[in-house]
C-alpha cells in the first residue's frame, strides 16, 4: 500500500527524501510497457532501497536519467513473493515524475 494514497501531491512531496540513486542505464527500458527492468545484482553489491519520505518507512530508489541527470524518486508499491516466502521482485512507481509521465520499475531478486 502506498503512503501517498489520499494525500495531495504537494503534501506527499514536502517530506520526500532522495533514496539510493540508480542510473537509468543500469536498467533495461521496455518502451511498449513503459517499464524499467533490472535484476538486483545489476544495481551493484552495495545497493539497498532507502526511505522515500521522512515521516514513513516506505522504501524505494531514486532513478537518475543517464542522459539528462533528472532525478525521479520511485517507491516500492508491491513485493511479489514465491511459494517459500522469498522475494521474487519489487514493483516500484514514480512519486515525483513530471505530470503525465507514467512508468514502472521492476527489480528482480536474483
């Protein structure tokens, strides 16, 4: 469940932090699905999701365009687990992207 449900955009961004930066060239882009996809190991051995807002425990990452340097914070919206309860992947969505911009980020736990 997302922390921003029911909040105004302004209220949600007031407490926005800048969690772990990830360059867009570290992920594959699927334009037809508007989706960035990567395996966890592609993000490096020291990668860890970080807090997205200073008043909640939601975690995510900061996607950094390797072309423009623009930063968009993405929050974990869903964690898919396998039969044993291990994390299969994390699904993230942007929280401060420009109006009209929609995409997802999926990080597979390899």
